[in-house]
């Protein structure tokens, strides 16, 4: 096998890898957007009906579907422009190599300890709070419009920020690594029709940021003191203290660490 053949094989493998990476990130962002999921389902349904119409020789249905397939992409771009833009923005914010700081075990324990101490104080005193922890997808668009803090995370600082008389009380805090980057951040609220109307702005904002990024959003209810976590487009509502803490620990673990733990547990079962 000469050098030219080796290079040809290498380029083909590289080509396939780029395509799969593109599909992975597109599907990863699409699944977090409810309207985009509906669009994909609709397109798949049209293609299935088109195949069936060809097999059964349904002339009229086939002609209509041909027009739909021909002009459908343009109609989708026009009608669903905001949703498509949202997905593209999410892709643009995603850092392939990761921009967030990988915390050591000690740093991770400190983050959990400080957050849980503040959460305990906030819920007992019925003080509302929204703490968003950045992961792979950058939250820079929210950071740039918020009040910059750039301080080591601590329970006293979180309690001060969310104190009712504080001007930053109503916004959210963004945590990068083991530091509080900003306070008073304003997030887009979720438009999910299945969300209970009883939930307030904080819970909807937490779910909104969890729908468009991979961030972990922690919520303390001002009215009830209940604890909730929004992550991966889902809101885990009214968790008890231990459930809240364990879920936070699990979500903060690096992906590779979770992978190795899963392998070890499978080995023990065998």
C-alpha cells in the first residue's frame, strides 16, 4: 500500500468523522428544543407518507407531497426562523474542546459545600434564588449583560446577593468552575406548554436555560422554600435537601468520571 492510498483512506475516514460530529451536535441541540423536535417529526412523517404513496401508486397524494418536499424547506426556514436561529446559536456557543474549568475533587466538594450551605439558609428564610452553573455550552451572552462579580464561590456571598433588599436579588447568578462570574443575569423563560402555570418566573427561567444549554440551574422558591433543579430540559421540582445535594454532585461530575464509574459497577455485577 503506497502513500497515496493511505492518504486517500485517511481523508475518507476524516470526512466520515466530520459528518458524524456535525450530526451529533445538531441532534444534541435539536432534542433540547421542543418546536424543532416537532419539525423533525413532521418531516419524517411526510417522507414516510411519500414512500408509501410511491409503493401504493397514489398519484394525487404523491404529487402533493412532491410539492411539499420541493417547497417545504423554504417554508420551514420562513415559519420557524426563530427556532432555527436558536439551534444555530446553541451550536455557536458550544465549545468542542470545552471551555469550562475541570474541577478537582476538592474543588468540586467545595462548590457543593458552599452552595448547599447557602441553599439551607435561603430555604429556611424563604429567600428566592436562581444559581446557574455553566458546563460545556458558554453562557457568555447572559454574562455580558449581567453585573460582573468574578469572586470565589462562598455561601456568604450567595446569601448577600439574594438578600431581598439587594438590587441583584431578582436575577440569577452564573457560576463558572469554582467562581461566581456574575449576578443579576436575566434568562429567557421556558415556553413549554406542559409546565405548570403555578410555577413562577424563577422556575421558568431555570427550565429555559436548561432547554437551550447544558447548564445546571438550581432554584430556591421564595414562596415555599422548595428546592428544584433544571437540567437537560427537565425540571426536577420539590426535591428534599439530600436529593438536591446528590443530584448536584452527580451533575457536577466530569463525563469521563461518570463513564468509568458505570464501567466499574458493571464489572462488579458480573
